C-alpha cells in the first residue's frame, strides 16, 4: 500500500528565521481595510455589546465557503431580523418563524436558525450577556476536565426549546474531532483586543488561550512551510499548529491566522526557500 511521505517540520531556529516574514504579512493583512470583505464586518455594524455578540455568532456559524457569499447570506439573515439582533432574539416566537421562509445557505435551513435563536433567547434570559454564558462553560470545562468548546456545544443546545437533531451539526464539537474553525474564528473576533480588525469585546479568556482558526487555507500553508506535520484536518492538527505558533508569539498565537490566510487566499508570498513540503 502506498503511503504519503512524512511532512517535514521546522526547528525552533528555523521558526525564528521565518517569524519576521510572517509578521510582515500579518501586519499587511490585519488592517482596518480587511473588515469590509470579511464576516467580522457584522460585529462592526453595532456598538451595543449584545448586538455585536449575536451578529458575530450568527455570521461565524454560517461562515462556510467563499467570503462574499457568506457576507451576502449573513446580511440577508440580519435583514430578516430588521438589523436588530438582540431585540429580535429577545422577542422571538413561533409567529416570527415565517420571516425565515426560503432562507438557505449551504446546509442551513430555517429550522436551524429557529433552534439557534431559541437557544440564544434562553441564554439572554439566564445570563447578563453571551460572554457570561461562555465564561460559565469555561468554568464547567475546568471542573470536568473537558475542553470548554465541548461544554459550550452541550450547554448551548440544551437551552433550545425546539431543536431539530440536524441543527446540532452546525456548531462544532472538539470531542468529535472537529477543528472548530468557526468557533475559534468567533473567539478570535471577540477576545483579541488592540486589533484593527478583531473587536475584542470579551475577556473571559486571554488571547494566549486561543487556538488558530483552522481552515483549508491555513492548513495548506502550515504544511507547506513546515509548521504542521499532520495531514488530517482535525482537532489534533489544530493543537499541533497552535503549539507551533505559540513559539512565535506566546501571548497571541492566533494572530498568525491573518498571515497564513493571506498567503493562502490573498496572494501574499514567502520566499521560496522557506517551502519544506509540496502539498
């Protein structure tokens, strides 16, 4: 049976040699001008924390595929909510379900939006805001020895009073091996402060605790430049790549999402001498 050759990885010294090049690309990508072409724009539409939380969560949850299509669909969804996400969630009931008739985005259907909104409504009834709920999941995870994203998945859907079984698949769970790209993208938006792109409205964890949002662009470039040895796009790969990036910036490893995405999708380039693997 044919097996793929093992991927080469960089030594610490070689990582340090690569760092200034990644930093340069990162600084060119992570600018205010990035916002208009990315789903993070929906958090920047609002100044109220609760509106920002909900708009960002819905946009991140639907962030599959091309960014322009994701933006168009997230905008359509918020339009159906009169661009007032917190007010809409607070007052949502079965009579409002018809607002989502014919809404589709990839595998998202109206019944999925319905289940998500009911869970959010219950959360805002129990907690002062969405961050407080996330903080509760984090503390439960510490006590149970589980990752807080797995607890989030469990606790979030437990609060939906009318949940289709299919809807739970739209929020990832690391205990199922998922890389949880969309959840960590949302957390990058909400946790990283001082960024020209990420609003940084939460503080229940530190930026140093963030994992890299792991999409196909990030995965491909991480392997190409020797930052990742695993060939599968799973939770273990997210952990391995994040541990590599911690060596470059222990306080903010997820910032390199911008550099790796920029190389993979925005046509930025590293010198060819840094290529270790032809993937």
